[in-house]
């Protein structure tokens, strides 16, 4: 696990759109940091630059003490969780969780051990032999989390992972993701446009608008702000 540092990060898309400017942010090691702000304020752009899925126009991103501007996404050892967590329909839950480890040639006993541990954390142990079609929406979301956990990444990067779930499940999964984050202690950068989600999940909340950071603090300090 590692802190993530952004120093004076800028992104201008090739069509001239200025997505973010002058972003200075520290995501402390082990923290649950939430980026919150209205649609179009630059949250996804920022997350994708940390992930290495979007080139940065200016500034520097560091993971741990390592500058990663020139590091390919696949070499950053970060685990992304999106809203559209495509699971493989023909594979079991266990194989879906283990898929990335197989691709990276993790030995079979180690794959099985990590899959069992992740399933235990996520309450998926009874469902390891099921296929995604026979799971609830929340269980599918947990499988997507399982894929992220077994990689033992430096950090989790999550972009609106709950936005496709119904309201009741969304509230339940907020608590589950917070719990998983605390249990694994994995540095997490989480993007949402939902203020309640930000305030209930984050231990550091970063408020963005129009491509800039406006406020950074704990949920209580932001509630108390004038
Ligand atoms: P958010 O995640 O907060 O909704 P985004 O990071 O998706 O915001 O977008 C920030 C700004 O950058 C918006 O104005 C958006 O239209 C623009 N943008 C995002 N992706 C691209 C792209 N590939 N090309 C041009 N503009 C983009
Ligand atoms: P979100 O609200 O989750 O940020 P968007 O609808 O803004 O999602 O963006 C979805 C996809 O469309 C992203 O991959 C983004 O790069 C792209 N995109 C967003 N805005 C633009 C734009 N103005 N021009 C080109 N691509 C864009």
C-alpha cells in the first residue's frame, strides 16, 4: 500500500477541453479518500490519470515515492472498480475473482488461497461455484471487489462503483465497501457525484468543481464549514 501524490496536475484534452488544472492532492497511505463534485468537474479524468489510462498534460503523479508519469497502467499495480464491472458470464464466481491472477501466472495454490480469503471477506464463500447470472446485483458488485482485492494492489481506484445499483442496495454496499477498505487497509481513491456517499464513506473528502479542488477535509470538518 502506498500514498498517492499529485503535484500541479493539469489535463487538457486534444480538443482543447480543460478538464483539470493545478491539482495538488495527497491521498494518505491507507486512507479512504473520496473525490466529490458535479458531473463534468474532472473527477474521472483525475482518477484515470492516476490509473495511467489518461496521459497527463502537466505536473506529476507519484505512487509511494515513485514518479509514475511514464509508467504504463499495467505496471502501476492499482486495482480499478467501475460501475460497469463486466463479469465473465460463462465463468464461476471463483474463476471470475481469480481471472487476473491467472493472467499474471500466479501459481495455482496461491490463486486458490487468495480467492478463498477474498470470498471470506466479501461473504461470497457459499457462491464460489455459481455463475454471475445466478447472483444478486450486490453479489456481483462484491465479485468485482474480489477481483480487486486478490491483486493486493497499492491502491483501489473506484469510479462511481455503486451508481448502477438501486437505492437500497447502494446504501448497503457503501457500508460494505467501507468495511472492506478498513479490513484490507488499502489506500482508496473513490469518485462519486453523491455528497451523502462522500460524507459517509470517506475519511478524507475532496470537493471539486470546474476542474479544481475547492475543499479538502474530514467529513465532519466539511460539515462544520460555513
Ligand atoms: P466527471 O468525472 O467529474 O464527470 P470528467 O473527468 O469526465 O468529469 O470530465 C471533465 C471535463 O472533461 C468535462 O468537461 C468533460 O466533458 C471533458 N472530457 C472528458 N473526457 C474527455 C475527452 N476524452 N475528450 C474531451 N473532453 C473530455
Ligand atoms: P462520467 O459522468 O462518469 O464522467 P462521462 O459521460 O462524462 O462519464 O464520460 C464517459 C466517457 O466519455 C469517458 O470515457 C470520457 O472520456 C468520454 N467523454 C466525456 N466527455 C467527452 C467529450 N467532451 N469528448 C469526448 N469524450 C468525452
